[in-house]
């Protein structure tokens, strides 16, 4: 068991030393004659500030201290490491607003099931993965039935190729598992097992479980999956950090609604000095009192690992037909979706946690789910008073047009993931019909209304790639090639708006705008270098953009030539 008090001792020492060093650093770094540690010169720099552009960046320690060739050159000494960018594009390193980082990290070595084109290929890849590791559960990678015919898989497809090895494979939206008969037996799921509240056990025409379980029914499987050891978790996250740095990320937000596993893992790595990326951790809203006690005892962490935030879910996902809508699904009129947390319980916990100063975000996909959480947030403000609380809605995926202005009016952040639009856009109309597409993935409408909109991936649901996210937001071309002019093209946004959503706005959404998300003196030296200026190219070529270097805290932690 991880000893929080042991971390408190080391963490408090680090924070205390950091505060002392910070004041000394500030006096030293901003002195006119203080030499730079690193100088990035000859670049095309997008600063994220009102000035917009520069050509050089100077760093001392973990901070930017000079911007622009004249200011940088004045502080370059023989000891300065000079990096000639040769015209490459530099900008604040990306932040991802929504990752399931431990899950994504653990899935990196698992089989790729998202690229399969047929049932036969799906089964073959699962069989090969089981053969390669027959003595433990197969837990990924994610799958999407829409990519191999549209039919949900059943346990009969894979029982012969999986043998005695249990499998629990998450659907790409993470709201369903596909299991074989061995896994169902271990979990005690039979035809007589009732659907748990907030969950669905998919059954065939005879009432037998098919192997697919949705939303809170996944807990029946989770309870019998052997947990990763601490060493396995740490190894996985190290791999995830390397993957994130390669894609230009300096920071990720981790809104985990069900467990503390990623939070505890990155805290252990932080205590070892191994967090080359920054983490802002959300843990289950049900545990808000535990969070309050932790903040009281230890504070909210440091600029590498931070906490003091909670997440809950109103509903499920569109793909699983568990997103909650005011009206029934077009392709299944017997359901409007699933309420993952009862509304009364959600209201009670949000109001209580908010009163205690906890930062709160809530997952809402369907239009009713979004209306519900905005109502709850409004009530929390009314009861607890006005303050800078920065409520967030994760996904804000399907919103009634009349609801869109509420985000800006209530100062609620829309934390969206653009890649979902070009993925779900292949089949969303089948689920909810044409009428409800007005307000679906409404990035432009939200921005135009004055709402703060942030971008991320939902990794491993979508790739941990800001480049792919920007392309999705700007072009909205679905991944099946069926919408060459963009799906719901009126919701396209610009490249510059997308860059801002991945940097400036994400810093604000994580209470770091005073030190992150921009290239300016005093900001953290988190910089990504790209091989082209995404604002000055044909948007169709955006996916060809490559990350050349990633600096976090003034240190170059990824270099393309070394990859």
C-alpha cells in the first residue's frame, strides 16, 4: 500500500525547497545579466499571447525568461545551450484535457483492434493475442463494431480461440466490455443476473448474456480482474509518458471517475522524481470528503502532480446507446439512455463537494445529461455563493441549441475531444436522427457564444495526438472518408482556435494560466517544436505534422532524431 504520509514528508520537503528556490530563482533569472541555460533561436514561435509571434525563446531552469531574438541574444553566454530551430514552428507544449492515462498506457502494447475490417480479422487478432500471453487476462485493445460490420460481438465468436484465458476488451468509448464465456463465468454473470443500476448486460433472444456489458455492469467484471501490481502500473505509465512526450504533450488532465489508481501511480513516480510530464488528477466524486482531507493534510501538490478535483458521470455513451437524451433513440425507441448516477445523488455530491472547495467536472454526453448537470451547477452556485470555481463538463457532446449559451452565461468550461466528432460522425445519425445533430459536437457554436472550450483526446478512446485533434476540429472529415467537406461543417473551427484550446484554455481549465499555456517571461518552459506551421499550411496536410522536440520544465525530454 502506498504510504501517503511518506509522500507528504518528501512532498512537503520538495514544496518547501521549491518555494525557497523559486524566490531565489526569480531574483536570479530576471536579473538583466543572468545567463540563459537554453536558447531556442531561429524559430517561428506562436506565443499564445496578444503579441502572437516571436522568433526566439530563452530559458533558465524551468522557466521562460526571454522572448524574441534581441532579448534572447542579450542573455546568451558561453554556457548557454543554443538550439537553432532552422525556421521550425515552436509553441507552448500541448495539454490534453481528458485522458485515462493509466488505462491508455497499459494498452500501448496490446493488440490493435480498431483497424480491423471484418469479424474474421477481429477474432484472429484476439486469438493471436491470447496465444502470445495465455496465462493472464487479455484486457485490450479497444474495439468498435462499426468498423467491422456494425454487429456487436458475442462470446461465441471467440470462445474457441481464447480457451481458458478470460478476456475483457473495452469498446473504444470505454462504456462497454466484450467478454468471453470464461470471463462471464468468473464474474458470476448468468441469465439470472439482473442488470445493475446504471448498467446493462446485453442478452440474446433467449435471455443469455452475449458477452457485452455496459456502463456500471462493467463493475461485475472489474471485481474479478486481478489488479496490476504497483511495479506494473509504474512501468505502464513510464511508457505512456514517453508516448505523450513524443506527441508534444507537457501535461495531461486525468479525470478518472471510478478509482485512484492513476493518481496513486503518478504520485509514486513523482516521489521518485520520474514524472517527465505534468499531471492534474481528478478522482471519483463519491470520494470528495477523502479529497478534502488530503488537501487539508498535504495541499494540492506541485506543478508536476496536482490534485484537489473530482469527476462524476451523468450518463454513458452514444455508441453504447447509454447517453441520456430527452427523446428516445432513433434506432432503439425503447430507450433514452442510462443515468449512471441518480440525479438526486449527483446533486447532493456536487453541492457538498463544491461547498468544500473541490474542483468538479462531470461527464455528460446526451442533451438531457447536459441540461441536468448545468442545472445542478447553477444550483450549487446559488447555494454556495459566487467564486472562481471553473466547473467543467466533459464531452458536452450533444447539446440542445437553446442550451449552448448557458455554458458562457454560467462560466462552465466545455471540455471536448474533437477526434470523437470524426469518429462518431460515421454513424451518429443512425442513433439520434438528423434533428438532434443540431448541437452535436458544436465547437464553433460554443466558442462563438463566448464559452471557454478546451481540447483533448479521451485517450485511449482516441489517439493521444493534438495534431489529429486539431485536424478533426478544423476539417471534420470522418475517418471513413464519407464526408470530404466536413461532417456538420458549420461547426469547423480555425487552427489558431484549436491551438488556443490545447494550450491557453487548458491551462485555465486546470488553474495554471498564471504559469502555463503561453510563451512569455515567467511561464513554465514547456515548449513543443513542430516541423511546420499549422496555421500556414493546407489544413488537409495537418496529419503530416511531426513533433521534433518537446521541452518540459526547461529540459528537452523528447527529440525526434533520438526516437
